[in-house]
C-alpha cells in the first residue's frame, strides 16, 4: 500500500497514544470495530467543566491508515466542545490523510469512535 | 548488509546469476525458433529446449517426453484440470476433489469447471494444515474424475501426503494432479515412485525466470488432455505457441542447479529458519501457523497476536515479507488459508510469512529478529486489544460492534 506522507508521519509518530482511567471524571471512552475485521479503535476524550475537550488519547489495532486516522482525530478534537467534535466528518479525515479508496472505512471508523466517546461521556454525565 | 532484506522467496526468487548467464545468448545470438526445421538457427534452439526438458525431468525423475512447456504454474494448473476433466468426463464422470487451501490458480479453475457443469468438493484441512486421508477417501464418488492437491502450501509451507494420495487415486482410477510450484528444489520429487498423473511446475519459485513453467503429463499409464491453447501444434499438440527458448533454457539451468544443490541448501536454510523461529518464540503470544514437521525448510508463518499484519509490515519495512492480513490484499478478507486452518480472524489478520532463500544470510536473520522484537513491542503499546488482555479481559467474551 502506498500511503501519503501524512499517514506515514502519523503512523511513525502517533500523537496522544495512551489511556485515561475509564472512571475518571470527565472521561468518555469509545471503542469501535472488531478484531475479526482487522481494526479496533479506542478513543478517549477528557472534557473540562465548560464542556471543552481538553485532552484525548487513543489506542488502535489496525492497519497504518487506521492508526493514522485515530491519531489525527485526537489532535482535531482537542480544544473543541463535545458538540463541535461531533461535526467532524469522515470525509475530512480521509481528505486530510489522502487515504486511498480501499482505506476509507478507516476514516469512517474514526468518526464512529468520536461519536462513541461523546455518547459515553454524555451518558456518564447525565446529558 | 543491504536494506531492505528480502524474505519473500515464496512470492518469487531472484534469477540466479548463473541462470541469467545461460539465458542471455538465446536472446541475442541464438535467437532461432525451435520449430524451424530447415536451418541451424532452429536446430540450435531446439537442442537447447530439449536439453532443458531433460534438466527439468531429471529434477523430478521423469521422462523428458513427459514435460510440456507452459507459461507458468497457473497455466499448467489450468491445462491439467480443464484438460483432464474434459477428456475423461464422458467415461468417468463430472466430480472433482480439491482442497480449501489450494492456490487460487487451482481453486478458481475448479470454480470454472463448476460453471461448466462439473461438481466439486473442497476439502477442509486439519488444524496443522494437512489433509486428512480418511476425509479424502470419504469424498471420493463413483463419478470422481480428478483430484487436485498441492505439494507444498504457499502460505504455511506444509507438505501434503502426496505419495499416499497417489495410491488412493490410482486404485480408484482418478486422475491425480499436483501443483508443485512451491515444491521444486525444496522436497524430493520422484515421479517414478509417486503415483501422480499431472504435476505443475514454475521456474520463478526456484531461481529461474518468470513467465515459464511446465506440466508433467504421465505416459505410463498414459494421461490424455484436451488442449486449451490451439495453434501450430507445438508440444505434441498439448500447448501451441512458439517456445520461449531463453526462458526455457533458464528454467532448465535453474532446475539443474536445484538438483545439484538442494540437499546442502535446504540444510543451511533450515538452520536459518530454526534460528528465526527460536528468536521470535520468546515474544509473548506468538503462534506458528501450520505443521512444523511436515513443512519445507524455507517457510515460517507466525501470528503476532494483537498486532495487525499490515501495520506490522509498515513497522518492519526493512524486511520484505508478506501477511495474511486483509489490509495487504485487495479483497479486505484475511487469508483464506489461515482460516481453513481454523485460525480465528484476528490471528489471520496478525500473520506474517517469512520465506528464506538461497541468498539469505545469518546476519540478515539476526537483524530481523532484533527488529521484530522492537516493533512488536511498540505496536502492542498502541494496541487496545493488548491492553485489554493485560487487564485480564477475555477478548472472546467482548461484544464487538462489527462494521
């Protein structure tokens, strides 16, 4: 697979790798994908009192573009409110990383991961 | 040491420089058409083709008259399966037996036969990748016309029990075809002993050029085929088309070298493979795919659990290897061979095939071991599955949101 420079950069220097405690205050966790499909993404957001995502972390099992897509969204969600984060579209992720057509599902998965993390945050914080 | 290191000899091998040297004169000076009977250009090319035929036959202990030139193992498989099935369908029947772990060149050909009105049985293999003889016997029907089983599997390197299968087929009057593309120079093949009727060969897996192969067609008892390529009646009518003298000379020389050197070479390569295996086995949660005893010396297929194959290949870009991961294929499906071995999809996605060859050095294997240790660790740090397993979660109990 020939990847763009941006994919390779995120793959080789992934941003914000790691985990928050799932029960930590303000943390929302999204886990999407399945091992059988070859991709699992875990995205966590840490939301402050004013509803702004102040930190994000990820871990991904998957191909280079799955890792790059999730690394990219940890950068993008930071500084956004949870509702702004929900407006990130897979097409923007795919475009930014110049993903080849067979890898578009990686960007869809990354969008799903944001939605899942926000939903988990909202559920825990009674919104 | 030069990077990247080539560890994908099962995909293709470089042409041995000794082979290339033999080929070149047949491109430039000795360019005659072997079918030209009226002048020395033709006679010279014909002599070279016949010498190569003897060299190919010698490696597998066959009569040179039993060797038909083709463009490669894919064409040989097509000619064998279509040619024999059609020829014998009228007398014997329209049922074909093959195995789920065969190369696509066999599986897709058998699918085509199904479209043409034949019936097919695709046998499962055992967890070690080997065919169960009892299951094979049980699949035989009165109308079974042909069975096709590969000698050596291209992904996991296991060696099927060809001698035993040959006995069964001969007793039942079934034409037995064997795809030996991955076997030449790796296992001893004696067609005086093996009751194989048709056998496919490729040059480029055995240090010869791409674009040339051969089909063995047994003479005693005689096997008949319907030609698939019509024209000038070359190769006794089995396969028309002007012979590619330089390619044929290359295949002959490559097979001659294989016969001469394989015993020593397989010892050396086996030692390197065992070193690689030993060096990787101390990485936690690694699984060898396929039987280790009934296996060619060149192949090691390992799943590094919780690390996806394509990202692994990106991480070890200094090593040219292949993976059963869906992400390295166009189909987005993980390896059908590993699935047929009963490996779950996650381990199929996590598999890496190392294939070692004539020009692999010990220094390269040492480098590979060190690199893999570092990168598996790094990717597992990135893997949510690894994290869950470390926390004691049983992944099989997790409800995944499939996409």
